[in-house]
C-alpha cells in the first residue's frame, strides 16, 4: 500500500478547497486497514478517515495520515418473507447503493437517492432527506477500532442515532473506521411520499404505477432543482442543522414573524427551517469574494471558485451571528470542520 506525503485534497472535498494531507493512503480491504494501523506512519501521526469529502470544510492543511476508504462490494446476506438484509462496504458510493437496491426492488432508502458521499459515512450523521433517515432501515455496522485494530459490530442502539447525529460524530469521533453497513430492507415496499414536494413531482411525471424507481426519480428531480451540484459549484449540502426549539420560543417567533416555517415534533418542540431564517435575515445570495450563501437554498454555503476554508468558515460565522441577532436562535454547523 502506497503512503503519499504532502497530498492535495482539493479534488477529494466537494467544497473544492485546497488543503494538503501530511500523509495519504487508500485502503481497499480490512486487512489493508490492519496493515496500515501497524505501520510507523500510522503510529507516529494523527489520523483522519475520508469518504467522499461531501460533508467537510478544510480550513487548514491536515496534519494527519488521511485514510481514504475504498472498500467495495454489496451482498445480500439474509432474507425472510418480508425483508432482506444487505451489507454494503463502506467505500461504495451511497447513490450507487441506493440504485442497486431499487433495481432489486428492495425498499426503504429510495428517498435518500442522490445524497453524495460513501456508504461508510452514512451512519456518521444518520443521513436523512424527504422524511427518511438511515436509522429507519439500519441493522448494524462493522468498524475497525484504530487503537487496537479489532473489528467491532455496532447495533442500532450502539450508534445513538439522532437528527444528523451518531456516537461516531461525538464520543467515538475519529476512533473507528467503519468498514461495512448492513440494512434491513423491505421486499414489499411502503412508499413514503408525504414529505415536501414529492407528490407534486410524481404528478408532474404523470406516474400511474408508483414504484421505488419513480419515487427516486422524483427526488432526484427535486434535489437537482434546488441543491447546487458540487461538480459545478463547491458546497457540502446544508451547512447548518435545522434548529429545534421549545414551544414558548416557537410562539414568540411566530408572533413576531407570522410566516415562520416550522414543523411540530412529537416531543412538543418545533423544528425551524434554518433556510427560511437565513433568507429572511437578508442573506440569501449574500457573497463575500468567492464565498457565498446559495441563491436558491440559503442553508447551503457555496464556493464559487477560489474561496479558502477560512473564508467559508468566516461566512458561516457571519450567518450564525446574523441569525442570532435577528431571532435569538443559535444555529449549529452540520458540516465537519477540520
Ligand atoms: P466525508 O465528507 O468524507 O466525511 C464526513 C465525516 O465522516 C468525517 O468526519 C469523516 O472522518 C467521517 N467518515 C467518513 N467515512 C468514514 C468511515 N468509513 N469510517 C469512519 N468515519 C468516516 N446529508 C444528508 O444527511 N442529507 C442530505 O440530503 C444531504 N444532501 C447533500 C447534498 C449535497 C449537494 C452535498 C454536497 C452534501 C449533502 N449531504 C447530505 C451531506 C453528505 O452528503 C453526507 O453527510 C454524506 O454522508 C457524507 O459522506 P462522505 O463519504 O462524503 O463523508
Ligand atoms: N426555505 C426558505 N428559504 C431557503 C431555503 C429553505 O424559505 O433559502 C424554506 C423552504 O421554503 C421550505 C423549508 O425552508 O419551506 C425547508 O426547505 P427544504 O425542503 O429545502 O429543506 P431544508 O430543511 O432546507 C433539509 C435537510 C436537507 C434535505 C432536505 C430534504 C437539514 C439540515 N437539511 O433541508 O439535507 O435534503 O431537508 O429533506 O436537515 C444536508 O443535510 O446536507 C441536506 C441537504
């Protein structure tokens, strides 16, 4: 396995930001991971796991051995009358896994079509979109502990999934390299089309027989219409989370801003649409040099070309401060900052 020093990460992060890794290695098998863990380069340096680089903001050079996870393979490992259990290696591109399942009529992740990145990163923030999160179909994952080289299995409760959260983003940050994820998918799909503009898009498509494929196609169309394609404009999707507030805070804001966009949660709290807060604070399309708030989706910060990680970070701080000043709400960054 080749370990390269002073390696440019510009093409490996969807913000397209220049940053160099002190060392860089690709791993294709669990054995290579273990071999790497036993190497001097590993023992003498910090380490950082890289997937598709679509949820990262690099604000400096990475003073670490960057390990790019390229483990491949998808396998049906079990089934009963209603479900199939499918294991996907961590380096498989998430959207390719979604389409693999759709081709076999395995249901449950079709609403998550077109989310960038690798399957191994999907549990990191319990990726979600259009009313579905991976925790809904997650069964278990395997990961190598970097300190010991041991392969461990994590069940759903072990992962402590929340909204854009898991134990791997918190207590176990940088301690495990996820090698595969197993999902329990349905043989007879339950279509989830209540969220957002899905029904409308299916109507536009004049779909007569609903299928996993038509739902995924509707979602691909909706996403492509509002989210910038990282191949054209650098971005990492939503830069901030949608904040959860208690009922009193919601009522205070609703009184002051009657058009506030918010969703009632089961625990009686409310989730506020951060994109609305940012837009109504006058920041939609706001731009400093090449760092900007996207013109169609204010929750997405974009690099128009040559912005540095620090310029993107400063823009995010400006957004946080502006929202705090106008609404008294603290936004939280979703993107992993290095
Ligand atoms: P990376 O960015 O490479 O890494 C993210 C984090 O995970 C890092 O901390 C990294 O160290 C860690 N990590 C990566 N792989 C492993 C591994 N194998 N083991 C251990 N740690 C690992 N997210 C959503 O939830 N919903 C969306 O709708 C959505 N839409 C997006 C749209 C666009 C246009 C973009 C650019 C991003 C979007 N995202 C969305 C964010 C992003 O796609 C997801 O967070 C994705 O799961 C990141 O995967 P990645 O492989 O690129 O991870
Ligand atoms: N809105 C505005 N102005 C904006 C953006 C949004 O008013 O500039 C309003 C919209 O009109 C809508 C509401 O906010 O009423 C919600 O917008 P949208 O449906 O676009 O979703 P979002 O809340 O902005 C979330 C996720 C996305 C996910 C979509 C679809 C978070 C942080 N973001 O965005 O995930 O794809 O819902 O489910 O939860 C990501 O995590 O990177 C990501 C893209």
